[in-house]
């Protein structure tokens, strides 16, 4: 959801950024879940061409910045790619209006849960990724730790 949403709104910020997502424990080649596709479609965001991929050395080395959803993702990447420590951030670190418990734990993965959870996660992703793009566009300097 984060990749599709971010790519979709890049034009609103006149930013030319490459955006890719990769999982720390993803099975490569899978399409979005049915609930993910429904959520994105309801917001007019295309995702039919998306396929999951795993995080690799090449992706990490070529990334200027890496944004993760949950604390465990950051820990996993730091263990696997310690050289990337200075470019890994949690998405929630850029969104001051997220609830404190979300900022503490990160944005959860709704995989296998009810549509209600997907909707809530989409909202968190929307708010957080928009905040990040505002930082890149120079319209915000918000950063939370």
C-alpha cells in the first residue's frame, strides 16, 4: 500500500523520486492481497502490476533512504545490513499526528486480518507517507523521535 500510495501522490508534490517496496520476510512475485487491492482501488490508486519482492543487498545499497513500517523491520534490516543504519527510518517518525502508540510501535501489517484493519493501516500509511513527501518538498520539517 505504501509504495502504491506514494507513487500515486508524487505528482502532487512535483517530486521526481524512485519508490520501491520490498519485504523483510516477503515471498517474491505475489500480487497484492484482495483487501489491499480493494482499498487502493477505492482511492483510485492502481496496483494491478505490483508484485512483492524481498529486500536484497542491491536494493539496500542503491537506496538513498529506507523507510520501514514497524520496529521489527528496522531491527531486521540493521542486523542484515548494518552499513545501512544511517539511512533507515520508520515511516511513523515523520507523522506527528499519529497516535502515540502507533508512533511507538510503528504501522502494523494487516495481512490476514479483517478489512477494517486494512482500512486503518491505509489511513496510517496515507498520513505518514504524505508527511514524508512534505519534508522532501520542503513544506514541512516535522520529524519525531
